[in-house]
C-alpha cells in the first residue's frame, strides 16, 4: 500500500523535528550546556524516519550512540529527550545516562548504547523473547557501518539466522566510523552482501531517500512478522557533521574528510531537501506550507528547550539508585 | 530413611529443570547445553524434559549468548545463559560489564534485567592456563551484578533457584572439580537466599573464610587441625556480591584470627577485599595479622604435580593456620 499524503507529511515533519533538535543541541553544546558530548545524525534523518515509519506501535527498537533521531522518529517525548541530553532530572534517565543512553520503555524503545556494536546482540535477544512469547511484535536494531566490523555483528547476525528471530537489522552506513572512511575499513563496502553468508536477505538502499528506506524496511518487517526470520538492511547516507559535537569543536576535528565532500553531500544529497522537492512534485506541499512546517518544528525544539533548561538538576541521592532492583521486586 | 545423595552437577540440572517448569519465562541457552547436556554434564536431562523450545544449543558465540540473554530478559524472559567456562567470559565482558550490569541504571531504572550467567570455574583437573581460572573478583568489582559461587550440591541447588528468581543479573560460578562430588539434597523443594553466608563448621580458635574448591579442602584441614587441638571455624560466604560480611565479622569477633582461602590469584583477589573490610570493622578484635591462602600469581600449569604445587591444598591451609595460631 503506497504511503498516504498524510503519512508522508508526517514523515517530513519528523525529519524536520530531528534536524531542528540536533541543530539546537549543537548550539547548546557550543554554549557548554551539554555535559560530555553527543552525536548528531544530521544528513541521516531519512534512515531514522523511514525505518521507524515501517514499525507498528508495539514493535521494539534498540539503537546506538547516534540515536536522537531514532527516538524522535519513534515518537518519544522531545522534552524528556532534550532534558536527558542536558543531564537534567526530568530526562528519561534522570540525567544519569545522557545523549548515549536514551530510552522510552512505554514506546518499546529499549535503549541506546555507548558501546559500538553492542546493540546488535541485544536486538537479536529481544527478537528471541518475542518469538518465545509469540507476541507478534518485531525488533528493529540500528547500528553503524563501523559497528558492522565488530565481532558482535558476526555473532549476532548468525545467531539471528540460526534462531530465526523476528529482528530487522538496519545498518546506517554514513560512510564513516569516527575518522575512518568506510571504504578503508571494509574489504567489501557492500555490507548488505554479507547477509547472504548468514542465510538472510540483505538489501542496500539509498539512505537519503526516506521512501526507499521505508519500503525496504517495511518488507523486512512484514517478512519477520510472518515468521520468516531476520533481514539486514544497509541504508547508505552521509554524516553531514563531525563525529560528535565535542569533536566538531576541536581544531582539526573534521580534517579527515576530502575537500568539498561535505559540501557536495549537503548541496546535493541532503535528505530533507530531497524529500521536500519530492513532496512539492507530488503537490503535497508548497513553499509557504514548507516554511510554516519548518517554523513549527523549530518551535517544538524551542519549547522543549524551555522545559529542559528550566528543569532541575538531579538530586545527589539519585547517584546511588537503579543499580539493583529495589527490595521486594520479584 | 537416609537422605538422598546426588552430585553437584545433578543438583545444577535439577535446579534448572525445576525453574523452567515453575516459570514459563525461564529458559536455558548456551554451547552444548541441550542435546549433549553440557560439556561437563551439568545440564543433563534438561533438554529431554523440555525440548528445543526452552533449551537452546547455540553456536560458539559468547558475545551473542550473553547479549541475546540480556535482550530476551529486557523483553520479559528470564534466561539462564551458560558460558562453558569462566575463562571465556573474557570474550563477553562487554556484554556482562557494560551492558548487563549497567542496563538498569542506564535505562532509567526500568527494565527487567533478570538473567543468570553460569559458568564452570577454577582448576584442579589439568586443563591448563586458559581453562582453569577463578575470575570471581572480576565480577565482584562490578556494581549491578550479583556473584554466587556455591561449593556443595545442597547449596548449588538452592542458590541457583534463587538466582533465577532474582530480579538482578547474577554471575553463577560452579567449581568444575566439584561437579562429581555428591552430597545430601532433599527431594522437597527449597531455596537458599543470595547474600547469606553459612558457618560450615564451628570453632573458637580461628576463622577461615573459604569458597569454591577451597571449601572442601578447608573443611578437611579443619579436621586435621582439630586432631592437633586447634578448633577452626569455617565460613562459606556462598555469595560474594553482596557479601555477608556480618557473619564473617561475628566469627572473627569470636575467634580473633582470620584466614581467607580461595583458589583465585592472590593479587587483587576477593580475599584482599574481605581482609580490608575486617580490619575496617573489627581491627580491635584481631589477635594476629590476617592471612590469605591463594594461588600465587602464575599461569596454571597442566602437569599434575606443578598444578598441585601452585593451587592451594589442604596442607597449605593447615600451615597457614599454624603460622598464626601458635
Ligand atoms: C567498542 C567501541 N569502540 C570504539 C568506540 C568509540 N567510538 C564511538 S562511536 C565510534 C564510531 C562508530 O562508527 P559507526 O558504527 O559507523 O557509527 P557512527 O558513529 O558513524 O554513527 C567509535 C569508534 C566505542 N564507543 N565503542
Ligand atoms: Mg558510521
């Protein structure tokens, strides 16, 4: 079934929300308001939104260090996510997890991860529980091109195929793992081709095209829901900013990229520009409406900023909680 | 009627069977745990009782075994994951330390992280440098984990059942050399709470805290010492995190002397932690320096007499006691 106008506009709205959120926190980081660091996904919004739009309400996701977009695409509360990035008491982890440890259990977002490649096995395990409990859900596990070179990728995908779990593995190939270009980190840059070796389908899609991502993930999700097991999807996109907000502020922190590369992708392959043109072509939006939507999404961030900046710091005693289950919990 | 005697490995398998039957969220996964019944026979009969739905033979993928168990726990299951030997938990330390142990904290206190990660531990059967180690100290160092290391068939059954029911991740270490040792285990169901030490032998002259393979060795040593007029009190912590330090302190207050005996390496071992805690809390009750009996900082050799030489034995304990009890 093709996506409706309403669904497409909703996807565009989510992509814009992610963009404004991440531009906003980048500015906050420059002002010293973000403890530690954070990894923005500017240029990769189509992967987050295309993938999450293919999920049902009850489906799970597991994500990575570069996860704001995944959380927002899945409908997590922008106020709570921003508060967490700022280390505030009102954040999803009470300010104790920060940008790399976001979750929303009410939306089956079971957490993001500071360890590259660690989520792959966890996503497989969530799939295993779904299969054993016969709940009809699926789990989508995000990871990066860098993570695909960890041993957990091999163990996790092979195990998924062996156990036939309903997990869809989505690799956001943004072409860099920190400073390492993917073409220098892989003998074969086609990560999706590895799927065949594990006995599952693999698809390589244009990760700047939100509809293409949606369609590929949707078919993998349908397949998993029909009990036909896991799939691997590689969505090729580009990280338009530095590895992390902190690194972007370091002198020379982005010098590893060839001259003109970032500018070229920003000019010609920005997923938001591409999608906006597409929506205009379809007659779903005009310039004025596009600007209005843009302002609305900016406003979403502004009001989240109001909430987060005015939120309290965590109480000192919270440093000692959530290490073990409370007494009496079974 | 004489009480039923079963082996340590049979007690492990029985606990797993009872827990799988009791709770349909419980399942077993690991290398060779199913059809074979475990590389050391400690899961024999579990597959026959429940089949492949609840007993998963996995590929040789330690990171995936623990990572999948964690993911399954977060989505509502209660996995028992087996890593064949604790030596190979080094391969999945990220999954244990950075993922499992921290999941509750890093997820806002929410998730179910109820899983047991079992492994055979310690040496004594000539398996050499990569198959003989005692890594309990590695895990005792990690907030978020519980660490259990039972030494008798009775204890392993009751503690494993509690570990499965515990809402926290539990590292459950089974001394491989004890799998074949039998002891009384009642037919009726029972559990032993985590975090409770047991005084295995009463005495007034010295306290010896011992676990793992050092427990039976220490009990033998205590018998030898008794023949020579020294009454040793032997305390088995059974759970190393949380440690039942109160029971140890109470004993030291009574005896005034303390030895900690474990098979793990001396440097950075749990014995050092117990010694530090006792001097913090009962310094005035000590009549002699605290001593540790442990493996010196070497690699465990295969050769029988070399292995015997480096691993603490019954007479190592006897000598250590005499050195502070004369
Ligand atoms: C196991 C591990 N190794 C290294 C790091 C440091 N690190 C954090 S992100 C990153 C790059 C990851 O690349 P990729 O998987 O492609 O994700 P991306 O950052 O591009 O989204 C590295 C090396 C880490 N956090 N974990
Ligand atoms: Mg990358």
